[in-house]
C-alpha cells in the first residue's frame, strides 16, 4: 500500500495529512474524464487544457484519507524546503 503525504503551501506551509492510493489510472482522456469528473473538482475544459497535446493522462484513485489534527511544519520532519512536483499555470 502506497501513501502520499499532503503538504499545503502558503499560507499554511505545513503537512496537513495523507492518503492511501487505491489505484493509479492511465487512460485516454475521454475515458479518464468519465471516471474522474465527479471527483475532479475542475471543469472538463480545464481538465483538457491540463492534458493539452497528450493522448493519455494519469489520475490517482484515493482509498482513504487522514487529516492531521495539528499540521506538521517541515522542519519537524527534517525537511528543509517544500516539495516542488508540478507548476500551476
């Protein structure tokens, strides 16, 4: 079982929880949208813009979430800088 730790950036700047991965989806964009549209929190246009010039996309199906009662500063986890995994456009 894989777990993802969730870091909230500014203004919180803390680890706020984690979730277990149930499944990694890798599908054509229409099929992926149909499986994720109710949970995506974005419009289909934004989804398609995000995957522009791609035939397939990835999504993570979340199994279980845990929100920490007290968010954890990165220095308590011996991490010096926040993670950078993608860029907002």
